């Protein structure tokens, strides 16, 4: 009998990994936790690596009313290393601990990723925005939050094969 590694890491996803289809494609054994809120931050599309398109980032805000909604996934150490490869392995994100709050108000210690460099607001590719938007809908975020994501301007990816592959994740 194979023992499963203990899920000791809480990962706060706020961008394309909001979509459980996207995250579980990368980490099939990750466990979906709860919706959570990161206070004093704003969701933005200001990370850009290799000059391609904007990716999600969390910007520290002076306004304590600013919130970033996310989903907490439970990971083991090997899953975290795999995720690090996707997020920090040359892709411009660093990880950091954050305190997030469930909708019931319980505090959780989690790890999340943030852009190592602020490239200014940049439009994401349509497929990337779709991951974020589908994830927000899937997780049942407030309508105003979903509307704000939907209102973000996005651009076509000239790599049509990548675009098709990424959009296929959301097909039934």
C-alpha cells in the first residue's frame, strides 16, 4: 500500500491557477481547499516575462479595503516543488508567505507567488484571462469581482497552437 505524502502546504492561488482544471492539470493530486481573501492588496496584470503578455500579480495597497480573492489548495512538498517550477523557474515570480482569511473569517497561513518585477499594467492573452475568469466563476467569487476581471482588456496570442491548447482546458 502506497502512503500519500501529507498535504502540509496551503497555496493561495489568485491568477490562472484559480481554475481548478488548470491547476489539476499541473498537479493532479492537489486538494481544493477554501475560498480565501488577501487583504490590503489588489489584483493586477503587471507581470510580463519575455515581452509576451500580462500575467496576474498582487499589488500591495495603501487601502485596507482592497481585497484579492483566491482559492487555497493543499499541497505536499513535492507538489510545491513542481509548482515552483511553473511559477518561479525562470518565469519571474517569487514566493512569499501570506495571511489569508476564509469567508468564515478564519485566518490561514499560506504561500503565494508575486511578480519579481513590476512591468506596469499590460493586457493578458485572451486564453490567460479566460483561466482567471473561469476560475473566479468556478469558485463563486462576488459578481463585482468577476465583472472587474471580465472588464480587463486582453489580446490575441500569435502562437495559435498555444492558445488552442490553453483554451482546450475549459472544454467539456
